[in-house]
C-alpha cells in the first residue's frame, strides 16, 4: 500500500529525532509499503529565516548573516553525525550553501529596497524545507533506503495568496502523479519539501505557518494514498494542548468534522487546512509520535464514533480581537450584517466567530489582531453615514482576547452541556465576553480575555473529566 508520511520540525530537528525517522521509514518499507516522505524545516529554522527577512526590511544588515550561521550550525551537527567527512556530506553541504547564498542575497535586496513583499517572504520562508530535504534524503540513503529529494514547487499548484495559498487539486494531482509515479515505480522514496508550492506560473508560495501537514494530505489526495501519517512530537491529538494541561490525554479516534473544528480553532497539532484534501478523497489520517512510534496515536476518518463523552477536546486560539458594532439605530439599518461582512470580506480577513444579540442591537465578531486595523478602517468607510447619523456608535474593538472551542460530536442534542460549561467557568470566575454555537452543534466557541485562557481551559478540562481514562 502507498503511505504518505510527514515528519514535522521536531521530528527532523535533531540527531536523535532523525535516527527515529530512519527507523520508522525502514520499518514501513520492510512491511512492503511504497512511501512518500514529506519533511518540514528543522525546528526553529523557518522562524530564523522569517525574522531575518523582517529585520532586513527594518534596516538591520547583519541579521541574515547571523541567521545563516545559526542554520549552518544546526545542519552541521546532523550532517557530521550521519555523514561524517564523506563526499555525500560535501554534496548536501553544497546544496545548503547555495540555498543560503540565495537567502543572504534576498535579504540584501530587501534591505536595500526597504521593502518586504508577501511574495518575497514566501521565497525566504520556504528555504528551510528546501535545505531539510537533501539532508533527510542523504541520511535515508546512507541507511540503505533509496531516496530522492523532490521540491514541492514541481508538484503542488496553488492560487497566489502568498502566505496562505490554497491548492488547486486537479492540476496538483496531474503534476504529482506524473513526477512521483516513476520514482515510486523504481522503488525509490521521494522525500518532498513540506510547506511550499507554486502558482500555475511557477511563482513560489507557501501554505501558511505549520502547512507541511497540508502538504502531506495534498500529496496523499493527489496519489490516492491508502493513508497519510503525520509524525510529530506528541501521542496524537490530545484533549487539549499538553503544554497547558499536563494531564491531557490522547484521543484514539476523531472524525474529519471534529478535527476540522479543533485545528481551525488553533490546535497546533494539525494545520487548519490539512484535513480538507484528506476529506475530499476519503483518506484516513493518523497522528503519530516520532519519539514513541508504538503508540497508536489518533486515527481520523469520515465516521463519527459513538463515545460516552460529549465533549472530547478543547482548543484555544490566541492573538485575537473582538470587534463590536452597536447603536440605538442598528435595528433600523437595512442589511447591516450583510454590509458589515461584505466589507470585512474585501479585506481578505479570516472571521473566526460571529455573535449577534437577538435584540439586533449589536453584532460582534472575532478576527486576528494582526488584521484588526484594516478591518476597522473598512467598516468605518462602509458605515460612515450611519456612524455620522449616530444610528451606530463608533466601532469598538478589544485586543488580547482568546477564542476557546469546546468540541465533540456527542454534544449534539445532549441537554445540559452548556449549563455545565458555564457553571465551570463561573466557578473559576472567568469573564466570558461572547459566545457562539457552531451550526454543526458540536462546537461551542467562547471569547475570553487572554489572561484567563489557561485557567478556563483547565476548568473545562476538569469539568468534563477529560483526563479520565475511558473511551475517548
Ligand atoms: P510539528 O513540528 O511536528 O508539526 P507542531 O509543534 O506543529 O509539531 O505541533 C505539535 C504540538 O502541538 C504539540 O507539541 C503540542 O504542544 C501542540 N498542541 C496543541 N494542541 C494540541 C492538541 N490538542 N493535541 C496535541 N498537541 C497539541
Ligand atoms: N516550517 C514551516 C513552519 O514552521 C512549516 C511546518 O513546519 O509545517 O511553519
Ligand atoms: Mg506543525
């Protein structure tokens, strides 16, 4: 069977991790599976690249050189261990060097121009995967596993939304099959860059931060793989982020719909766009731990499995702002909600949650804080007359809020869930600013102040006994 296996930043981020990767690949190959391996940049590298580019724009000439030294060091440790002083090492190093020359040249250009475009940012951000791939391919070859590095710009076709491009699946499938089938038929493992892609015209794009998961499911869909396995540093999807609640437990099974809600609302373990290609082609996805490969992790499929627990998991998405439209004359303004969201839509901003009071006196909605200024500007322009006439108050917004999503298919039709939820939050003295229930009925979203987010997650986790070991 054909498996696509994606290894994240931590999984390719150290000698220890890469030893595990080699063992995992070896084992699955011994089982007779055809494999496509997708890899991220070594952990920390993408941040180093992007930060240096931003600093170059701000006038810092030396940042790129420093970042390069740091990236060189990370890779040298790994190459020294696996390849020693071999010609294979020299070959990989030459590729890394050429790509980092490109990086320094790009940063120099940005520094001279004083301008960093989203398009340039994608070229720079994607370099981490491009230097990771030849390294991983060489390590696998050294272990006797025939492997060949492939750049996903040759496979994945996207639109031109730089920074969070969307795949065009038909074209992607055609290109991916044409290029990867012959490699697979020759018994070779393609080792493909995660995160990056290209437009129809070949201009490099990225799928958004954390997007290598999505590269994995896109390739899985394009090749109609049997399954996609996402190897990371935790035992699958857990009841909440284990960094916030150490007693969080792993969840054996989730439906596509449930994981979509969780990843949309910030469960970093899977990129928010990753499930779409898998769902479209009905490909099961497993989330597995590179550092504990025998753990079964989480299986994600179309079906919703019966489970005694109504609430299965909690996600939290930070750096959000809540915008409120209010005014005595609000009810009398025709189409105000439509006009509001059309204006927001024109700014290309992701609206995470909407809540309207039934009195029609107010609408509030959540957007990423990074976008709040442009959204408010667009709304002030659209509604200027109403604001002037005092039908609407000045637009207000609150930064430093967090959206919590409480998710579980068993919540549907089960009375008393919100009662317990708000009871627990009340007891923990959490100030809930706004609430929305997803139309799917298996997600309740809450807006709360940033400072209370972790306490709220812990309170909900406790109330629904998510750390207790039964049938999750
Ligand atoms: P990778 O580099 O492998 O892509 P990420 O750091 O992107 O890994 O994602 C894994 C991390 O996601 C975990 O280490 C964990 O801290 C975090 N995380 C957040 N929410 C969850 C959750 N519900 N279940 C598991 N991990 C979560
Ligand atoms: N390296 C990219 C990032 O850090 C993509 C990924 O790791 O999934 O965002
Ligand atoms: Mg990730």
